[in-house]
C-alpha cells in the first residue's frame, strides 16, 4: 500500500514521524537524508494477524513502513508512505505457500490499520494550513508604539 500523506517541514518529518512510529511499536532501521530527499524505513514488526487475515489461514504477520519525502518548496517536502505486509501460516486457500514469509492482497483490516497510522502522521505533519513567522499586519495599519496606553 502506498499513498501521499501531504506536505511537511523537515523538522516535522524528522521529529513527528519517528515519534508516531515509536508509539505504534516500530523502530527506525534506516534513515537517509540528501539535500532534496528524506528516507525513513522501519524494522519489520511482528504482530498478531488481523481477524480477516486469520480467516485466510494466517498465523503470523509482520509489517514495516517506508517514508519518502521529496523537497517540494523552500520549506516543505511532499511526504509519501509505503506499507509492507508479510504473512505466514497454514494455507486454507491455494493463493500462497504458507510456511515462508509471503505477501497476500491487503485485507480490509490491514488497510484500516495503515490508514490509522498514516492519518495520525498526517495530522501531525501536514503543512497545508501552517503559517511560519509572526502575523503580517493588514496594509495601512501600523503597530501601536506603546500598547496599553490610552490616547
């Protein structure tokens, strides 16, 4: 599964993304920065199979996330997430071998899990409505040189 999270500052990507990942139990495996790109990859994290995965015969599952950000403006990056899912178990279908780690089509519960984590990161880092610096006064207005003093 892959989708765009939104626009984010360098600071938010380097601080907020790892913070959310840690809260979900993920450890950062690889973190690479170039002038115009950022790359964050987690270790595989073992997890219990979701109910709809278990119905397909899955008895073990693991997930990892890869975040890629590309500079899109002077202070922002476009952030994308790629979620990888592997499963293993005794197959009750002919879709996969069962004993080795393999992939199956994303189930609805897995999609919801990825969306939940991605949305939390999006809410923390999306810079679409963010402003930087002090408020700019409207044209023609001048700041009061002595605020609080009656004229």
